[in-house]
C-alpha cells in the first residue's frame, strides 16, 4: 500500500462523538503509522485546530451542538485553515449529505458503515493529492501556464500576475483538470470524477450543481482571468485554448 508520510507521520484529527467509531478510526489510522488525535465535538475540534494544524481532518457530520457542517464552514472561511483536507463521515440514508458536503468544501466522503480498509485508502489518497504527488497518468512536477496564470502542480501553488491565489484543494484540482485538458470540453460528470475523484458511475447520479458552484467560486477568485473557464451550454466547461494569448481586459482591441 502506498504510504505518504514524507519525513514524519502525518497528523490526523478525528472529530466523532460516537466513542466506538472514534476508537475504531483512531486504532486503524494509528496502525498505519499516522499520528491521531480524537475529539468528540465541534467546539473541541475548532480548539484543536487552532492549537496545531493537522494534515487532515476526519469529520463526522452529525455532532452535538456545533455540527460537522458548521465546523467545515468555519474551517473553509478562515484563511489559516482553508486548505486543510477534510474527509467527512456521513450517514447512509442521506444521499443529499454527500452533495451538500461537497459544496461546503469536503475533500471526500465516507458513508457509514465503512470498512477500516476503505477509510485508510481514502485518507492515503487525500494526503497524496494534498501533497501534490503525481498521479500515474497526470504526471507531477509540472507547471501549467496560461498568460500570467501559473499552476505549480507539485507544489499546489497557483499564481496570477505573480500573486498567489488562495484556492481550496477542490478548486485547485478543478483548475488543474481543466488546464490539463485545455481546449477540450469537460462534462460535469468528468469533472466530478476527476476533481472530486468520485466514481463516474456515482458521479452520474450526483447533482451537477456542485460543479457549477465550485466553478463559480473558482472564477470569482481568478478575477478577469475567470472568463478563461468557458461554459459550454448543454455540455460542461472548457479552459479556453487561447487563454492568455491576448490581454485579458481588452479582448476587442487590436494588438
Ligand atoms: Ca455522530
């Protein structure tokens, strides 16, 4: 199995009020060599996050008082914790949970009951992506460029006009996927399976609103360069083949 612990064991914060599940998760991750801290409620989670930033958060959705969603929202709205990868644990009966959570910025989902092996695989995969390790097909260590937009695939750093953009992990993968397939239209299902790494069979059944919302946010962060991500009506999205070839603000002017 692939292990992603460069130099030191990755630190994982587990937020789960059900003691049995918390213990199982902690046991399994510790056995894999991760450093694990468990807390039983949302307030304690936020305290723990401020104390020491974890490499990954395993967050149960159903928590007393401060819900998992509220914790996730707090994390994603604070620049200090914005990029912490989050794996959300959710109840089986609520399919909508998955969608809502993705919209809030979870990196992945695990539906209860889950197998310990599945949990470890998901955690490994999220950390691998978070650290920008190359995937077999995509290849890492590359710089994707369009005009003054620069995406350092390995370092997970996006700059525009020399300034770093503060993208969530999902927004980063979305942009990367679109740029890697520059000029080619990607359906929302393709983007869900690539940027969210959701099985395409599952992705087909998911709300495509999730993709639209993340594209909207990504465009917003890109300012005028956001228009390089084109909406292809009835199909999906496409990163403009000619992006960056002309000044962004004066496309009408002759060169
Ligand atoms: Ca719970």
